[in-house]
C-alpha cells in the first residue's frame, strides 16, 4: 500500500512516542488512506485517497 494520498500528497508524519518516564522512542503516524475508484483525466481508475479529500469533495467517485 502506498503511503501518500494521490490528491493532496498527504503522507506519514514522524515523531517520538514519549512514555511516562519521558523516554522517547520513534513513532510514525500514517494517514487514513482508502482505495477508491474515482474519475480521473484518463478515465475511471483506482487511486489512494485520504479521508479528508473524500469528505471535502475533492474526489469524484466513478459509477
């Protein structure tokens, strides 16, 4: 599965998970990507889209 949205380019964000003792360990937050059949300039294709783009109407779903 790809790690970026095909519409807005949203990808994973890196940071640290901080425990109660304040020991930091690396962590990755991944976007909520959905595999959607959508209308594109080349016709209907399956693309990876984040849920923010789906909700805001940036993607037109193919019938």
